C-alpha cells in the first residue's frame, strides 16, 4: 500500500500567504487534477512538494513495503528557460538527468539505451537527436515526461503548459499518462488548464485558490458553488 | 617566425593556450544561463576590487579583486533566489555602483592614470610563474567541468526540474559564478576590464550558431576561442596593437562567420 499524505501545508512569503492549510491524500494508480485560477498557488504547491521552497506542515509518504525510503518525484515543468537557438539535444537533456558522465564528453551506450527506452514509452524515440528548440509543444511535453519517468517516480507532478499543445495531442497525452499511472502504479498530480480533459481522465479533482476550495470527484467539484463562481463558463473554460 | 624569438611572446602564447579554453568552457554556460550582463558587470567590479587593495595597502590588488568579485557573485545568486527583482536590475545597480566606487577611490588626488593599464591589459607582461598558476586554474576548471557539468546544465535548463532530481541548485550556481569571478579577476591584468567579457561570450555565441548538441557546442567554443586567441596574439605583434582587444576582434570575426549559415536562406529568398 502506497500513498501520499499532505498535512496542514502552508507557504508564506513575508508579504502574503500563498498556500494555507492544505490537507490532502494522493492515491497511487490514478490521476489527480489540480485546477484553479491564475495565481492560485498551483505551481507553488509543486515547488513545495519538490522542496524548492520552504513550507510549513507535513508531506508524508506511506510505503508499507519500504517504509523508510524517500519518495522519488518526477516533475514535468510548464516551461523551460531555453531559447530556440539552444544547442541542447533531447539526448543531452535526458542523459544529463540520469548520469554523472558529462554530456559534453560522451553518451555511453548504457545511458543511451536507458534514454531510448523511456523515449519509446512516450513514443518519442525519433526525437532523440533533435534540438529542444526544434520540438513542437506536444513533442517537448512528451520528452519532459520521458525525463520525469526515468527513474520511475513514486509521484509524478505535471505542470501542463498553456495552449502549447493542440487538442488532439493533449487528449493523447492525458491518455498516455493514465496508462502509465496504472501500468507502473504511481501517483500523478496534473495542473490542468483543460477542465474537460481533467474531468475525463482524473479520478480526483482539487480546486485550489490559495487554500483548498473543493476536493472530490470532478462531478462533485463542478457542482460546488465556489467553483461555479470562479468558472461561470463551466467545464469548457480554459483556466 | 619572427615573433617566436622573444620570451615575452612565447610566454604570452602559452598563456593564451591555457586561458582561452577556460573562457570558452565557462562561456558556454554563461550564454546558456543568459548571464552575459552579469559577467560583464563582474569585470567592472574589478575597479572596486583594485581600489580596496589600494586602501589596504596591498602591493598586488589581485587578492582584494578576487575577494570583492566573489562577494558580488555570491550576493547575486542569493538575491536572485530571494527577491522578485529582475536580475537585470540588480546587476545594473551592482555594476554602476562598483565602477563609481572604484573610480572615486582610485581618482583621489588625480591618480587614476596609474591604474589605466587595467582597462586595456597587457598579456606580454605575463611571467613564467603566472603561467604555472594558470595551468592549475585550467586544471581546476576541467575537473569541475567533468564532475559537475550535468548538474550545472540541468540547473540552466530549469531550476525546479534540477531540484526535483536532487541537485543542490544554489550551491551549483555559487560554485559556477565563483569560478568565473576567479578567472576573470586573474586575467584582467592581461586582457583588460573593457574587453574581458567578450572572451566569455563571443566563442560560445559563435559556437551556438553552429552546434546541434552540447558536445559540438563545447568543442566548437574551445576551438574558436583558441584560434581567435592565437591569431589575435600574432596579429597584435605585427600591428603593434593591444593583444586583448585584437583577440576580441578575431572572436567577433568568427561570430560573424558563424551567422553565415543562418543568413544563406535569407539571401536566397531575396535573390528569387
């Protein structure tokens, strides 16, 4: 039995409270969608779980088989700080994240094999030699997913980009993540900007606006009064 | 060849072979991290470093230059992490303040001209002892480049992603900027405050236009930097010009040449 417990998690800067008293259970083998308006603290929530910013409260990992192991976190960022002219190949990025052997010297056969294996899981092995700047939004997202999967995470945090991916690709991406989460039995939280797809693929939805406004199945969240006030256009809204 | 007869030219040649690969390697990541403005202002902070050395009565201000540049670099990393100011603004403030402070101290009683050699630099003044010291700096940079490159690279791509892979982001950034601070300060007396940043930026910028991955990026940057350094040094001998600035012009020529492949499609379209 594996699960994540978040207890009374708060993030404050000296001026304001970004996250207040977050209490959650995250379950393995399913997608949890995190939705909320701009500036609601969704990315901050991820940064806290990763340990990039300090927080108050607890983030506990229960693993009955290996009780003392620290959880591995896979992270798919929303955007990358690279420009289109960057001489960074997909292989460079994926190798650098799994080995200490400097990517400017060589890519060893063993590392290459592992990188290609994970690229093939996201159906992107043909992109290995391409530069990151030459990838489409959808391709980059798949590559970043391959990075986050190697080594297999206990918790996948996915910050979905705004409108960088077209609708058909995005649906394919959600279904891919859904399959992976089931096949490898890990937990995934997706910051979703597409409520329709989030509702289709997530079993649990969290509506966040600095604190948790509503949590439950997508249907329960959509029926919540606070949710309807924030998103009067309903689930077709791009958030 | 005529220039090889002189010891000072042979020493300068050795120095160029040691120093240009260091600048090229560090420069690849300076450009990746969009830190060109930072390294420029780091060079300017030498003014205050020299001034502090003068106040403390040091015969050679190198120690105070490195110390001050080190403090500037670490503060930059920490402030960038802690505040929401755009790094550009912080650097602009740092840069202007350190130039002004240095110039004010050094120009007391009209004595600034004594220090103007730092502006242009003189690579012909390099001694054998300094060349030995330089080879140790090159060794240190290479060791760092072997052990920590992948971490530095991931940090440059995305800091949160790097953190999620267990990388100590702030420490990685601090060690990197400290290395830049040391090599820039050590080399300023030979290259000159005015043009030193170009040695970091230009080889990497040229290599970037041609490279498809990190391997070719590093390789091209080092090659361009070495070639421009050697050609620039020899030209400066025959032209009787400042070596630092001549080397920078050679680098700039390589940069312009690196743009040609990108310009070709444009030229073809205008013709048709």
